C-alpha cells in the first residue's frame, strides 16, 4: 500500500494583525451574522466577500423548516456576487459563526458544500480566494486559498 501525505498551512491571527481593509471586512461579516435567519439551529453565520471591483457582498445563513432548503451564509454571498457582478473576482472572504446563546471563540470553517462552491469560483476566476474564518471572538484563521482546506478538490477537469 502506498500512502500520500497532505500538508496544509493555515495562519492564526489576532484582530490586531489584520489590515484596515480586513478589519472592515470582518466587521461586515459580523454585521451580516446579526441578520441571519436561524430559528431552528440557533447557529448564526455571516460572510463578507471583497470583490476585485471594490464592492463588498454580505451573506447570512437562511434556514427553512423544510431541511435542507436553507442556505449557508457563504453560498448566499457567493451566488449573489456571481449573479450581480458576473465578471468580478472574489479576492477575500471573511466568515464568522456562533450559536445565539454564547460567543464561540473557536474558528469555524466553511462546511463541505460551501467549500465546493468556493472551489468552483476559484477555478472559474483562476484566482485564489483568501478565506478568513472565526467564531464570534478570538483568533482568526486564514487560508490563502480554498485548496488549503479542501486539498483533494473536485473541479470541472474531472468531468
């Protein structure tokens, strides 16, 4: 049997280590999280995307009693960006997540479906997306590309 070892690098940052642009993006993700509709899970997620045209797109998770009809914050923002600014590229993405009953300090990465959606846009735009993710407070994790958190990515080349 042959084994393959996959290594990845994630940066661990404090708010003080973010640029002014990144702090603004973080604040907009927190603002988006406050708009989440999560009456069932009570788990709110906000996302803010910076496009190469300077526009910031926000998204929040939107649940539905008919699971799985809801949508995650990341995909709400990505699909809105794709529908509204089809030629723009996503440069950075900031995600914040936490239950409504406490302030989670553990960084929460995108779920598998969102990782695949982000992968689609990285391939479509031929540009890596810097992904920052956090809980409600505490350290922020940064991945320079989706490929760091989904190393064996499925893309159009497999079709």
